[in-house]
């Protein structure tokens, strides 16, 4: 739940600008972090990581928030199931299954999806989410 705290901050403090972000996502097919960067000059992952860092949470949590859209760029890397990889996968499963038009163009990090340790396991992880 913490990984998207930056969305709440940006949308609450800059509502008109965030409407522009959503417009870019829906009408021009921008990915959320790119739309935020274009309109606000910062994205929700950066804002959320900064806030969580101020709260004193562990570095692994801060990094997981900061890199949840691009885990292959994180200091943890994608060599295994890191906290960042887990957050990215969960977020990606939600976004790619969402019916909301803002998320129709969501993508998962290709470097992570194609990582050898994840090969052939992605669908079983996704289907495990819907089991009781």
C-alpha cells in the first residue's frame, strides 16, 4: 500500500495538475510515471520514496517504492525475488488486469519479466492471486 503514497500526495496537493496527468494517461496513452514527470516534473514513486525515507523506514522499503515501476534500475537489481521485484509484480498484476482506462497501457518491466528466475512462473504467480 505504501508504494503509491506519492499518488495521494500529488493528487491532493496539485489536483488540477493531476487531472492533466490522468488526461495524458487516458487520452494520449502515457504511462503514469511519465505523465506525472511531464506535468509535475516528478513522479509518484520519487515523492513516495522521499516521504517514506523521511519517516525513517528501512532502505529496502524506500528503494522498493522508488523503483516499483522500473525494478531493473534498482540497486537490488533483478537477480531474484527482491522486495522491489515483488512490489513491481503485484502492482503490474493489478494494473494489467484493471478495467480503468488510465491503466490500459500499463506494462511490466521487460527485464524483470524475462529474468531467468521468473521464466515460466509469471502466469502461475498471477493465477495464485485469485485463489482463496
